[in-house]
């Protein structure tokens, strides 16, 4: 299998994973990962204004980041497929920071929610 086929498969798999992560975040249902249960914030408005504002800001940043990351991935993929050998080498260099940034973007919200739930459980007991 040559390098271009591997790159195309990798781009396709990353695109598929990004689409799946968007759909999971949009359903607002309880998600269980191992023994950790992540539930959407269902508190009534006004009870915890700072937490609600923080959740809204994080949600907006995550949605905008997902849209931008998918758009950048599409642009890089198209440029990679259409580019010459020299251009493909340059685009390969940009894929690694892009992948790291996308992973950080997608993992940050879930990680923050786990920390928030952990802190809320400690404060509640």
C-alpha cells in the first residue's frame, strides 16, 4: 500500500470520527465511558449562573472549533489530493499539528466535564 492510499484512508477515518463526535455531542444524553457517567447539565436557569455561563461558553467554543477543524481537514485533504509531490510533503507536515489540535479540542470538553462531576461529587459528600 503506497503512502497516498494510507493518507487517504487516514483522512477518511479522521473525518468519520469527527462526524461521530459531533453527533454524540448534539444528542445531549447520558454517556457512559467505562465507570464514568457523563450527563448533560439539567439544572434550572438561575440556580448556578457561573456554571451555566461557563457551560455555554465551552459549548460555543467547542462547536466553533469542530466546524473549523472539519473545514480545515477538508481543505487540507483536497489540497493534498490535488498537490504536487513537493506540496504533498508540506501538507504532511501540517497534518500532525492539526491532528494533535483536533484531539485536544475534542477531549478538552469531555475532560472538563469529568473534572466538574468529580469536584461536584466531592463537594456534595
